[in-house]
C-alpha cells in the first residue's frame, strides 16, 4: 500500500463507518415507523431480534473495515455479511422452506456456519476468504436440491443466496490479487 493509498483510506474509513452504522440505524427505524403508521404486526421481541441482527451485521462490517484497507476486501465482507443477514431474516420471518417452523430451514443456518468456520480457518486472509466463500456458495447451492424437493421457488431463492456467496468469493480473490500485485 502506497502512502497515497494510506491517506485515501484514512479519509474513506470514517465515511464507510458512518454508512454502515447509519444504515443499520435507519434500517432499524423503518419497521418502527411502519408500526406507527400501519398495523404492522411486530412485537417487542421482533424489534429486539431485528436490532440484534442489524447490530451483528454492522459489527461484522466494522471488523472488515479494520482488517483490511482493500476496498475489494471490505466489499467482500459487506456482501458476505449481507447475504448472511438476508438468510437469517428470511428464515426467521417466514421460513425459506415452508414456514419458519419447518426444521429443514436449519440447513440454511448451517451454511452460515460454514462461512464463519471457513473465515476463521482462513485467518481472515483474502486468499483463504475467497476459498471459504466459494465452499459456502457450493454448500448453499446444495441446499437448493433439498429445497427443490419441497418448493420449486426456493431453488431460485437459494440461487440468489449462492450468487451472494460467489460475489463475496470473487471480491476476496480480487483483494488477494491486489495484495499480491502490491507486494511485487
């Protein structure tokens, strides 16, 4: 990383943090405003769960901002955290296969566990993260075949999640490529 890159990153980091935490705050307020203006059937537990999910996602993004100055790496973290967030949200809200009480939905939490374990095994290094996200994408795609036996539309939903993991893998690979180029 050159001195110019370091200066640019130093100026960009507070902006990215403001976007992450401000976005999480606004996202938490959206259902609150909807509850005030409509008959949104959310309970206190729903608001707490929503807040915890946003807090975890924003915290993961914060860690990603601290782990690397690479924009590709940071974007990879955001995409992986966002994909995980969407999986959890979908699963808790209505369930991906059937309804939220269908035990088959637990396989989707297993996919997120694969991503987390893979990230730790990779020691959060870009090359390893790329591989971990590719393996996670393959696992996610595999869940599509289980879902296909129950509901055809779920196969498409799983495909979207798989694309999220593949995009994260590509971004981490680009981050690793950029780090290798700078090392030369």
